[in-house]
């Protein structure tokens, strides 16, 4: 039996094209189409789909409100389809906070010509979440930026049950080793993430104090505009200063730098500033965790903490190998709290991970060890 998909979009053109594209896979069947958030809620109750694709801007009820209402009744994976604009990115991030599992940019030209690349990406994402035996969205405990510096509570928050348990993503974890404390030894923390990353990163960064002793760089797989919206949102929620990284921007303690979408982040040779270079078409991910890790290994040598969070694929594994060879440290998110256990599993199975840690404990360990 194919998996049941509910398509939610107010455009009849996108409704038709998405139904055609999704139905081209033998394991997927579009069982219903909703034109607004209210219809989506009603059809979800009537049809009980296995997964939903959700537009964000619709009449009567928007996509974010629909996500909240649906998730309050039943935990079901919802994939947001978003425009590439800054406003589209901002609203998509709200939908992820509301419980949507992931997003895909909705490009009119790609959908119009039904590109093979779009088909592959959409089918892969839908099936990744559908093959999980259970679903529970990651929950964050977000704190507003305070007027004065205060140390945040380290109270744990609920984590996501794994969505992907089949194939390479479910490979067994290499035994975790207790990582040595490295107080005063580190010069930078570099966090890499993909699917499920925005929520996981928010969970970590919003728990860190304003006087966290080393700079933090975030490499999250996101397109242009999304990283800008993400950094601004995270800055409002965090005690640390969060910015989208720019070329020649100086690296300072107490700051978090988000790699810009569509480009690659590296470090200058003396480690004092960030280099932003155009994204090479030969590299799948822009930004790439591997490239940032490789540059950090070359510049900072044995003074880096690399943290690999939830995500599809294996980006970060080869870069982690270079970090380990230079004498640096690698932590990985555990399977139970990962939305997709791909990137952390690749690093753990290569036996490069010094510690495998639940999402709810990563910030606490950063505060105690760094």
C-alpha cells in the first residue's frame, strides 16, 4: 500500500503539479488536496494521511496556524513548501517551531517543468520521514534575549523521536567515548546540521550564557535568505549575539556566526576573521559542513570542537576526519533525539566521535566542558 499524502496549497496550478510529481513515485499517493489551512485540518481528520505538504500563505487560515492545530491533535510529519524570499524564510522558521518537520523551497520554474532534481528531492524527503516508525517533533524552550546578562536554566527539553530508521541512516552507532574537558584549550566551536537543524540549533544556542568563552560558527543547510532570517530570529531568542556571517567579519567571543546560504564559509589563515566564498557548483551543499570543518582544521589545528547534529546524508564526515587528524574534538547528536540520523551516524560509524550526546544535554555539556 502506498503512503497517503495530503497536499495543501491555495494555487490550483501548484496543487495539480505537486499531485503529478508526488504520484510519480509508486510508494506515494495523493489522497486529498486542501486550498487553505482550515480545509487542511478537516481533511487531515477525514483522510488520516501519512504525511502533509503545506504551503504557508493561504486565505482563511495560514500554514503556520494549520500546523499548530494539526500537531495539537496528531503527530504527523508536515513538510513546508516555501518561497525563496526573506519573508517566506521567516514564516517557514515559524512553521518549524510550530512542529513542521522540514521545508523545501518552492520554485515556480522547477515545478512548472517538473525537473528531475525537484522530483528526486521531494520524493527523498517525503519517504525519509514516512519510513520512520514513529514521529514526535523536536520541542524547544526558547528564551527572549534578556536586558542584562544572566545564566540560563539548563532545564532539559523534550527531544524528537527518530524519523529515519531504515537504510544507512539507521547504521549502529560506534560506542561513544567520554570526551576530555578542554577548558581554555578551544578557540572555536563549529556546529553542522541539516534536516531538523534549525530547531536543534535553537535548543542549544538559547541555553548558552552571554559570556560563553569561545565564538560559535553554525553551518546549517539552508538556501539564501533563509540563513539571514534564521540568524535574526536566533539573535532575538538568544543571550549571545547571532549574525549571518559576512566576508572579512572578525571572529569574537560571545558571538554566533551563521554561514550564509548559497556560499561557503572558511577562515582566514590567522584565524581572526571569516572568509565567505562563492558556492562551487561541484559541491552539493552550500554551505558545506565538510568545507568549514576542513578550513577550521587547517587554521585552528587542535583547538576546535566540531558538533554534528541531525541531518540527511554524510556532510561533515570527511571534515570531521580532518579535525580529528589535527587533534581536535567531535561530538555527535544521538539517534534518539535526531530528526534524521544521517550526518551524526556517518561520523560515529567512522569512529570519529568523542561523545554521542542527546540534544537536550549538548548545551549543558558545552557550558561545563568548553
